């Protein structure tokens, strides 16, 4: 099912004016697409800056952010373990949780790493080794906003990818075409776009030799004797091509196709599921003009008046990771390792297990996140999280309600303030806010509201906020970003 894109505006930077003011809704929209949401103080600070200044600050922060601290097992191989199955399982789970913690803290850099994880897909079931998982993940962080040419070059030689797409089986004796096919179809050009079967076959020959695999989980090196040194023809260029030559030729001969394909993915993942190809073509030109540096493209996209068009907020369905983390960040709710472990598990139940997309094409995303099973999981898991917080940290619920509503004593104001903070475009259904306010009032007699005796310091307030949050997380609008 296609979702119509009704957004207008050009790639020209958005400059607020009386007709198109810089609002809380626009700030939250930017933070949700460039990261995992923003709490009320962050929104307030952002309103004091220009959109362009905020975008630059977020991108600069992501570029300059240090990589996650290297774990002690980053280079372990099979011989470093006493009980391989048990210890590697603990390390993998620990790193899942570590990445979730990073995403909860670090915003844009991790949002981009997650995007690239769904582009350069590997599945941990194919390689098992925590060291390979870490090295793959480090590349996602390192090149999240870096140079795409270098990123593509490095990704094909990382052990996780060599095992997942059979590069370790690609020899001059028996070439394996799996990686060569996905290099073009999924990683650079797009399906049936500027290549043919002969290009795949010749590319596979050029990529042979990365088979130096002796100890499980150890580095995988290049073995010259298994490299095909014969003449190959790739995209019309003839020679004794190797791994580096493949990537050079690809960008020499198919730069337009690469730029358009990658920028279309930027658009459909961060703007709207139906691409505006006029905007994409502008982004693609910027991509090529900057030698395939990622950051200039994202600066142009996220600063554009098109991105801030009123039809864009709420046009995408949250992934499970987005849903849980944006709720936590938007509410500035306290977290610990147990919280992040629960979020990791909930995301898995809802269809997004880190380091294990369903296949090489990744999670299809958007509408595919929702079905009869996953929507129930979303409702139940959010209810579990909210009432766990009510039991263990009720003051956090009340403090959030006070901040977002300016400590209002009007239940309708508190209700709308909370809902509008979490839901991109608010509620449009008739009486929707009235129904939500009725939920928020709980068992408090109406006269206490009428006589202005009630406030958020009442002992019922944590339960009231929890009930309202459960109500709003089960609304269809809550699934949108």
C-alpha cells in the first residue's frame, strides 16, 4: 500500500517566519527523525536556536562523539574461551544492551548506525563470534556520518559480512557470487539498476581471496593464492581487477546511480515512505559533489523547508526501538541496565532484534512494523514499562507531568500537554482529548477539580499519569513519528 506524499517545499533551508514559525512540534519532529526524541528542557533550549544551528550542532556532535569503549573480548578467538557457548552468549547479550544504552544516550550517531545496520545487513546467527559482531558494529559507528565510498570498501572485508554473504568461500577455484550480487543490488545501486549477471560474475572473481580463516573468531585475511588474477570486465573496464579496483570502478562508472539510490533511502527512512524524487535528485547532487561524504547530505536534508513541511511529522511508523527509546527520552525517564535489557527484549518480541534483521534486505520498516501480533506486543510491553515505573519510580511520572504542563492544576491542560508531547500532531478525533482527560481524572471526584483543590502533588497523581500514559500509548497516533 502506497502512502501519498503531500509535502511541499524545496531543499532550500527552512527559515522561520510568521507563517511558518519555529515551534515545539517542529523541534520534536527534528529530534525524533535525527535521533530518538527530546525531553522538555532539550525542546526549550532548541527553540532558542535557529533550525540550521540546531541541525549543525546535532551533526557535529555525532561526528565528534567517541566510539563505544572497546570491550575486553573485542579480538578474542575460539581459543580465548573456557566455555564458548555460554561465554559468547553472555557477551552478545551484553553488547545488545550496550548498544541500546548508547542509543538512549547518544541520539543521532546511533540513529545513523541503526540505519546503516539495516542497509549493510548481517545476521549474528551466521557468524556467532562476539568479536566479529563488535568489529561490524564499530564500523557502523565509525562511518555513520563519514565517507560512503570508504564505508562500502571496509564493510565487504569485515568478518561478519565475509561469513554472512559467503565471501570466505569465494575462491578462484569456485567463485561465490553472493556478496557481489548484494554489493550492487542492496548496498550501492539498487535492484536491476545499472548492472547485469555478467557484471556480478566478473565482480565475484575480482573479490576472491578473502579466505584466510584458520581459527574460529580470529581475523580473516587475504590469501593471494586463492585470488583470481585473470582479466575481468566490470562495467566496461577491462583488467586484472582486485577488491580495491571493484570499488574504484563502481564509483567511476555508476556514481549517479549510487547517489540516487542511497539518497532515496535517506529520504524514505528519515522523511516520508514515498520519495519525492525532486528532493532526492538535489541530495544526490550534493552527495556526488562532496565525494560521497554523508554529513553534507544530511545537513542539507534536515535543514530543508521540505523536511519541516507540516505534512511530514507523523508520516512514518516507529520501529520498536524508536518507540521504546523515544518514549524514554521524550519523558526524561530514568534508566538502568535492567531497563535497557527489557527494551532490548521488547524490541525483539516486536520484530526488531538487534544484529539479526530477517534477511539480507533488512527490516522492511514503516507499515510492516505493525500487524495483529506486534501491535498487541507494543501495547502490552508499554503497559508493563509504565506500571513498572509507577511501582518503582512514581516521582518520575509526576515530575514529567509538572514540567510538561508547567505544573498545571487543570486536568485538561495536563492531559493535553502530555499527549501533545508524545504524539507528533496531537489528536484529531472528536472528543479525543475529553476522553483522555476522563482517563486522567481517575477516581478523583469532580468537585476537587472544579474547586481547584487538586494538583499534581496529590497521592493519586502518579496513578493518574500512569493511566493516561497507558491510554495514549494504545492510541493509533502514538505509533507515528
